[in-house]
């Protein structure tokens, strides 16, 4: 498949999804109903869009998304415009991507991802005692659609920029690949990113697990009684356990066992870990964490959410923006280290396991 064909297919796919989303927003505008964000959205206290009314939000979504679809179709044409348009087109698309990935979603995507194992396993037994209709809402589905649209637009825009710069559309490499993008370079900065991305959720997990154990870490002892009596502390412990597991898996991005399945994994031992098995979940969690952090740190009363006054309990959550960025960077470094030779352009070394050769573990 030619470079133009690869760029074209991705751009058409992104334009179709963005156009469909924009058409949905147009329906919200015309009918005056269905806008899933703003004051009418239940549970939107930590959403950056909590004050966006349907009268303003619906037409704004429609205009931005439909224009993004048109821009993606321009990418489909393959022409690289000259002058200001060469900068304005990708700049607009990247702004839309940032809004779709970071501003539109809120903490609910991350919360559902954290509780999903419990929800799936416990559903037949009626646990947890929640109304699933209140969990899997239209607003949540729309946020997921925003993330999908943002990722597709990001990929199409990036490939178009690769092509415009004379690089391989498939891998982004050219005759002058930057040092940071080489396996050795990515191994160096990827270690810092991975350890940072593991340390922050580990700190969050420590506070929640301490509360479950009856230790009022970061909060006065009297504020721990009510959640322990109601059982809410165990829900927090579940999120803490999920965060701790995520921290361990994050370290796999710079460990040998993150590249080759360990011996105790029967049927998989010794086989290479597929790159996307690590990078896709890491990228999604990075997006969810970053978007959740934007909503949380801008929410009213965030610093006093646990005790009615500022406390150390919110400190790990204040670090979430760095967690999201670091995790995304660690996933990118993992990809750059392990991608090997490109099937399209032939650049890159085939079959290497860079972590083992660079001491990244």
C-alpha cells in the first residue's frame, strides 16, 4: 500500500467518525434535546463542561466536529497546502484532538475503567449494589465516542504530517531520525517516564489502602469513621488496588517481562509480548487519567473534598496530570524501542529487544 493510500484511508475513517459525531450534535441543535453535557448532566460535578448549556454547547459541538471532518477530508486529498494553511490545518485538528481527548471526557471514564472488573464479575451476584443505568449513561457513551474520534483524528493528522515532511507514513522515520526516537534514546527517557507513571498511582493506592486498614493517612481520624461504617472505604480500596496493579504493569514498559512473557504464564512463556497489548491500554489509561485530572482539579471544592478543608489526601490526585503525561510518554518510548524494522520503508533494526540490550530493566 502506498504512502498516500495509507494516509487516505486513515483520513477517511477519521472524517466519517467526526462527521457522524458532528451530525449527532446537529440533531441536538435542531431538536433542542439530547445534549449529554452541561447542567442537565447528572454526575457532571467534575466535568470541565458542567456549565456549558445545550443552547451554546450543541451548535458548538456541531460546528467544530463538522469542520474537523472537512479538514480530515482535505487530508484525504493528499495535497500539502502552502503558506498559512500548511500550519493552520494541522493546528486546528490538533486543537480539536486535545479538546476531544482531554476536555470533553471527565473522571467517569477512568472510574468505570477502574471498577469494570468488579462490575463484570459481581453483576451476576448483585454486587456492587448500583443501578447500571446510572453507570453506563448516554453521557459516558458520548465521552467514549469523543475519545475514539480524537484518536482517529490524531492518527490521520500525524500521518499527513509525516507525509508532508517526507517521512514514512507508517512509522514516521526518515533519513534523519531524531536521536530521541531511536531505540537507545527512547530507552533512556522512557525509564524516567515509566517510573514517574508508576510512582504517582502507587502513592494514590497507599492512601486508599491505608484508609481501608483504618489508618487515617492524610486526613483526621474522625473523617474516616463514616466511610468505614458505610463500606465506602472498600470501594476506595478497590480503586487503590487497581491503581497499584496499574503501577506494576507500567513498570513492564521498561522490564524484560514486559517484552517476553515470563515462564509462569503457561502457553505464552517465552513468546514476545505484542507491542499493542502494552501500548493500547497504556494510551487509553493515559487519556482517561489526563482528562479526569482536568475535571477534578477544576471542580469546586476539590482541595476540600474529603474533610471540608485542604488536606494531604488530595495530593496524589493533584499529581494526576503528570501521571497521564508520563504514562503516555512511557507508552511511546516502549513503542519506539520495540517497533523494529518498518515493513513499508525498511528503516530500523529487525527483531531487537532493546530493553535487554540497553539495560532498561
